[in-house]
C-alpha cells in the first residue's frame, strides 16, 4: 500500500505552487496511490538479472550514406531573396526590436 495521503498531495501542490480544491486533492490522492502501487509492483519483478529495455522489440536505425550532393552557389541562394547584402540574407527587425 502506498503512503500517499491528502496531506502529502496538498504539500506537493503547495511546493509546486498549484492551487487545488479539496475535491482535486482527494482525486489526485487516489490516482497517485495507484501509480505508486503500480511502480512498486514493477519494482518487485525488475530484479538485477532482468535487463533494462527501452522498447520491447529490438530496433536498428537504417542510415543512408552521407554523400555530399550538388549545392547552390551563393548567387543562386540569394537570387530569390527580397533583400541581401551580396553574401547573406537581410531580414528586417520584427516586433519593434531595433538592433
């Protein structure tokens, strides 16, 4: 049985600066107790001889070869830009933030 009480939930809510009604505290007390009990059950069977897993089915990443391809020249990249200084894009300040 878990040790989650309404006082514990109220204290945790206070630490987290979360305003909870008494009904919410009662509901969360029950929900957190179920969670703590479930974790305790898993901990009982998760012994040192059971390897930790992150996924039930082994997964392998399939990578494509990292082969460089054709890239745009600076002129090509800037050709469609509304503003540029010849080597970089120019972007106007937004939200009244002047630089």
